[in-house]
C-alpha cells in the first residue's frame, strides 16, 4: 500500500476508508468522527483477534512504515503475542491522531428516482430544530498487563445523571449522544470485577502495560474503586492492578529458641521464589502478588555421630501489606539445641565441693533459665583447677557436679552424706561449711552479737537449744540453705520436666585467663578459682545429650566436652555470673612495709571466718615510695583479708573488710589506683 491507496475497515455502523497521507489536511467534523470510530474499531478488533481487522492492521502498519510491520505475516497474526498486538493498536491509533492515516466514511450509493416521482407535491419541510451539540465518553478497562476486562458493568455519570454501560470484548465502555464536557466513571459491582480479575492473579503472567495517555491506575483490594474523571471525546484507560504486598517470615524451631538460619527454601504460589534464610532465620520478598503461598525449607540436623540428616518442613504463608514492619513468625520443626549456663566466680573452696554462699546467690537466677529450657536434659559438668593429681581431681569434679545437682533438687540427704567418714578427710564437710551456711541465713544480721550462732539458729527455728549442730539442726540448716534458689528440680515440681545427669571433667579443661575460652597451654599446679567451676548444659529433651557422655568422667583428650561447648549457646553470663574485676591498691607509705614491693601480698575472700579463695597480688614500687598491688581476679559481695607473706612472721594488713568500704567497684576493673585508707597502715 502506498500513499493514496485506500484500505477499507468494516464497522457495525459503516465502512471506513483509510489512506496514508503525506501532507497534513484539515479534518471536517465528519472525518474526525470517522477517525474516532476507526481507532475504536481497530483496538476492539485487535483485542479479540478479529481476522478481518488483523488483516487491515497489517496493511496499515506497512503503510505507516511501523517497525512492527516487518515482523508481521498476515496468516500468522492470530498467533502473535497479545502484548505485541496491543502495542500495535496503540501505534495505529497514534498514527490516526497525528493525521498520517486519514479516515473518512465510505460514500453511500445514490439511487436515481423516477422522473414521475419528482412531480409529486410534497408538503413543506418542517422548520429545523435548533441543533443539539452531542458528544461521547469512552473508557477502556484493562488489567496490569494491558489485557481487556470485558463484560464489566460500569456507571458513567454525566451532568449528575448516571448511565449504565457494560464493557465490550475490548474492555471499552462507550457512552454516545450525550451533552457535556466532563463525566465520571465508577464500578458499582466490585463482586463482578473480582470474578474477572482474581483468577488472573492466581499466577504471575508475562506481559507489560503499553504506554498510553489519559491513563489512571488503581489498586483493587476488594473495596469500592474511586471515581475516575473523564473528558468528552477523549479515549481514557483505567488500569486495574493487584494489591501487591510482601512475604516476610521469621522461622524458629517449635520451641521458639532456635532460629532456622541459613536454610535453603522454596516458595510456590502466584509467584515462585527460592533462596536461603538469613542469619536471623528471616525471608523477605517484596512487591508480591496476593494469594496463597507454600514455603518449604530444609534443616540440617547434626546428632553428633558424623552423619547429619536433612529434614524438610512445609508451612503456608500469606502476603503482608508493604507497610508491615513485623514478620510472620513460624514455629516449626525440631532442632537439637543446647544452652550453657556457666557459673564463674567463687563457687568452691580448694579441694572442696561445698557450694559457697556466693555461688548460691548466682544459682538464685536459675528460675528464668529453667523456664527458657523446659523440657530439657540437664548435664551438670564439674571441673577442678590443676593443683591436684588426676586421681584426686577426677572424683572431686564429679562430686562438685553431684552436690550441685543435689542443691538444685533440694536433696538434703546427699549433702548430709558429705559429713560422713566415707568421704575422704580432705573433702569431708564439717564446722567450716556449717558456719558459712549459718552466716548466709537471711535473718543472720538480726542475731544478737553475744549469742552463740548455733543456739541462735536453734532458738529461732523452734529446735532444741543445746548449741550442738546435730543431725536435726544440720538437716534444718541445709534445708533452708538449699531453699535460697527459690525453685527445686526434685520431686514433682509443677511445670518442670528437667532430668539431670552429672559428669566430671577433672582438670582436663581449664579456662584461660579471660575465663571465656579453654586454655590451650594450661599450667600445671595453677590455683585458679575460675577453674573450680560447674557448667549447666541444657539439651533438647527430644534429642537428649548429644554426643553422649563418655562415662562419669572425661579423660585427657576426650572429644565430647569440646563438642558440647561448640554446639552450646551461652546464656547471658552477665545475668548469672558473680561480679568480677581487678583490684589495684596503692599503699602510700611503702616504707612502712618490711620488704617493700618484694613482699608477697595475698587477698583472701573470707566466709564465716574461713578463707575460701586467694588471689596473689603483683606489687611494684610507685612514685613517692608508694607500692602498687594488683589483684586479679577479685569478686564482689565478699569480706576480704589482706595478708603479707614472704617474711619470717606473716601478718595481716587488713582483716574482715568489704571492698565497698574501700569505695571500690570491682566491675570497674580498669580504673586508676585506689588510695589505701590511712587507718589500715601497719604500725611500725
């Protein structure tokens, strides 16, 4: 087809003639109306793939020398991609608007009347009425990829009068022969719209929205759509878009304690996704179509036997609003988990398994730990420092674990047995332990100063007052001491399903100087309070202790304890550890010391008149003849004695004083030296 050649386009109202034009021509009113009709007929016919209209479109594309013309083959038009055809319709409409394709109606045939009929006398024609100026309103409804929405009842309101119109196969609602310059269109029946578009949004469809002028985009959420303004004689387009949201999920195991981090996943639904959860066990995908989604993810479970297994879990998801800040939380799947409650500080005396009052204060915080790990398999692991022989330290570490378990279960008989002759004398309990428990009673400060401690305890408990710590008095004392943690794992404690296993590691796993990691090169014979410790491993009840303990004691080189540590999530040590820090004292008048900085300074924690732990100070001379002494570590909440050794007759420099009386905060371990009070200078 060349310029001037005519292509005929049949329409329901008339046959339109379309020809290419190289020169702009002024259009008559009749030609303008024909152009609008041609654009509408082309768009509608292309949308429904009318073969006649597709043939005309191909000829016109070639005439207008559109880029698409080279790719069009007439007998294959019905198989061309819908998005491409809609773009073709838009380009042809643009060519008509620009006047490069001229449209005019086909002239109607003229019939010559018989001459005799011309002689008939006709009445005079009526006076012509004043002509009405009428117009039309046109709006096309499409979805987010430009596909037509046919059969949709809409309401076009002109000058306050509503007109019901239904969109045709091309999604066009056309209101003709009305007066007015503006109107509005709305969709009164949202259920009808849902019935058309929701099935389309069940899956992601290929395609994109062609660019057109006079377009209004609106998100359909199931609620009434806003009115869209229309201008007369101007084609409009309303795009109905789905309410995209986001998939935002946080995955935990069914206990809510373990995040499913770094797990591969797949999501199926209207759209498909895959990836790996982040370190928080989270998944995030935005601008997602609404609908039902299914999440599948894989969890690798390590049971400690060197053969991990992969479990696949499945859950349903819903899309969240794009503005949602919190994720959907899913508790699903079982994962072997272990939590470690590590108690550090002055827990035991050297070579003893009695839980010191300072450690009991820390154990008072176990109620929250139980709640976090219920149900559980509790493994209590005891340790020693390296000052003894393995033959002594192995049973001692197990004894510490067992006596800790007895305390947690309020097993008074187990503690009473520690006073018996069957216990080696070096580890046997006696008056020292009794005195420490008596001093730890909550009402001990109310004891009259001159009253015997045992008689005071017997009197205030309604026991026989004889001043003798016999079996009845001692049982009452231990019972009250064990009650200080406020909860028991013995008997049928309501709501707690925690079983206990005890294990001893001897001196095989001492801590380094930080108290946080194992010492890779431990020194033998090191007196270290941090190594005289117990650790509580809470294992998942379903999987048990993984890997199982190698008997009651671990031997040198045992692999089980390091694996427990490796798998364990350490609970907040600040919440359960005793206050710990370093203490630096400055003795201002160092000349009063017999040997100055060369003397050996020992800081002893004192419980019930007995030294429970020692820290040796590192001394050096300072300015003005003063001597600085550093003690590390030092624990808060204790009474201390400062002794001087390394001389012929050791002597006490300070006795029975709380660090708080020095004005010392042991948690501020990096502070400047604290002046030593004058009243505690030794007298020459």
